[in-house]
């Protein structure tokens, strides 16, 4: 298998490449990554001699066409991924998430290459707090932010290219990932690295918003399964029954890091902030037999905290930049 991984220097993509090298050592892996602020090439250090790394954009039609033509399958992680940034400057999100996905689809159509498109539960909008409902593959898209609108757009393009042109594509929509190598702009790494530097966690608004947490390795195992055994044209929701409020997550971080329970601050809320995400992953479990391995969030979180504690050189510079942006945004 010659596999092209877009966005393979980002959080989920790099963990995917590391895991695939471990579990599918016979696969030849090429990473296509624009190496934006969100990438960290050192994440790929352990495998850098075993993969091919191409620095470039998924929105570059010629480059994408050439690479797609030389691979059997593509796993498409590349995206601009942070909601707060999409509220500040939406254009890169349209360019990478919509135009970039379009370029890939056209190349895949020309070369008959298998595609797996990685997407998010945020395309479904949000659910009420305390509502027993969860998202399923039948939930209509209803995105709230520029980020989620561009991801929903990319999902719709993939579906249309499947139906109209018969490309061999699957889609997955996963809930919030946590684990090592996540950019410090995101909720959990921001709080953990902050505490390591003596800074109190910052909760948007009241902190009542709920996210459905899944360990990044569980997400990536599902992606490999869908790539190998998923049905083209189908969408699979990925989630590990990990609903928690942001307040609860901060409480656990403080407890695990030996800080008092009230050692956090409330900051102004994110505009349009989605209340709650929750995934029903019955289809993935029933059809492909997927099960999460990280079933105790507390253990996965403790291991993640230890990873950030052990790897300050991985995150220190990025944290300075991202906190400068947050200071400008007032969050
Ligand atoms: P990330 O921001 O950590 O990484 C994105 C990677 O894509 C970076 O390496 C960046 O350099 C690269 N990239 C950006 N623009 C590019 C371009 N034009 N061409 C090539 N590469 C480009 O994101 P992540 O959290 O790893 O998310 C990866 C994918 O998973 C995204 O598609 C995201 O929508 C999806 N997803 C993320 C989560 C989550 O909780 N983080 C949950 C569900 C789905
Ligand atoms: O400092 C913070 N304080 C805070 O309360 C930050 C950075 C976030 N939050 C809140 C906002 C959200 O309710 O924490 C929650 C999680 O925030 P993010 O890490 O920014 O994630 P979210 O907006 O939920 O989106 C994430 O999951 C779905 C990823 O960034 C997306 O790429 C993915 O599609």
C-alpha cells in the first residue's frame, strides 16, 4: 500500500503516521503538509527516515495531482482546525478545507485513488445540555462557526463526488480528540501547559459546554479500519462515550496536577460557542467491530499531562505565539 497522508505533521495526522508505522510497517507513507503554525515536524522524528515528507499545500492542484497519481490511497487530515482562529480570519479555512479538498477530489477522480476524508462532529452543529440525543450518520449538517462550515462543505463535496463521479471515498466525523502532540492553542494542552508554567486555567464563559472526548489513538485506529474495510460512499461517526463539561475537565486537570479546585478563571465566551457535542458510534462498532481502548478518560488525561511535562521543548515556542493571539482576542 502506498499511502498519502495530508496534514501528517499536525496533531492527529502525526499520531496517525506514528501508529501506522507501528501497526502496518509494510505500508509506504508519504506526508503532504504545508507546515503551517499548527504543524510540528519534530512529532515525526521517530519515523522520519521511514517516510517521505513533502512540504506543500493541498490547494496546489499540480502538486496534489502528481502525488495522488503515485499513491493507492489518501487519508485527508489537512485542515485549518481551530475555531477561535476561524472567527478571527476565516479565509485560510476556506482555502485549505474547501478548495484543498476540492483539489484532492479532482485528483482522486482522475487517478481512481481511494480516499478517506477525516472530518468532525462539529458539522452537525450543537445539542442542548442534558438532552439524551446524540449525533448519528442521519443528523443533518448545521454548522455554527466558519471552521465547522468549511468542514461541512468539504464533507458535502466528498459525498457529491462519490455519487456523481463514483470516486471511492469514505468519510468519518469524530468527536474532540485529546492526547500527546496536540497544539497548545487547543483546550486541554492550553490548560496543562499553562499549569506547568504557573498560569491558572481559563474557562470560556461558565464552562458548562460539553465535549465528547476520545483518545487520538482510538480515533486513528478507527480511521485505519474504515480505510481497510469501510464501504465506499459511507460516513462513519467516531466517538468513545466521553461526554464531559469543560468545568469537569479543568477540575480533573487541577486534581491530577496538584492544584486547588478553585485555581482557575472564567474568561469571555467564544462567540457562537457550541453548547454540546455527543456521538452515537453504533454503526462503526456494529459494522466494523471498532471499540475504544482508552475507556478511562482520567488515565488518558494523566498520561497526556505527563507527555507535556516531559516534552517542554515541543510546545514552549508555540505557546508564546498562541498566548499572544489569545491576549489580542481577550480570551
Ligand atoms: P492540526 O491543526 O493539529 O493539524 C493540521 C495539519 O494540517 C497541520 O500539520 C498543518 O500544517 C496542515 N495543513 C494546514 N493547511 C494545509 C494545507 N493547505 N495543505 C497541507 N497541509 C495543511 O489539526 P488536527 O487537530 O490534527 O486535525 C486533523 C483533522 O482532523 C482535521 O481535518 C480536523 O478537522 C479533523 N478533526 C479534528 C478533531 C480534533 O479534536 N482535533 C476532531 C475531529 C476531526
Ligand atoms: O482556553 C480555552 N478555554 C475553554 O473553555 C479553550 C482554548 C477552549 N475552551 C473551550 C471551548 C470548547 O468548548 O473548550 C472546549 C474545547 O475547545 P477547543 O479545544 O478549541 O475545541 P473545539 O472548539 O471543541 O473543537 C475541537 O474539536 C473538534 C477541534 O479544535 C476541532 O478541530 C475539531 O473538529
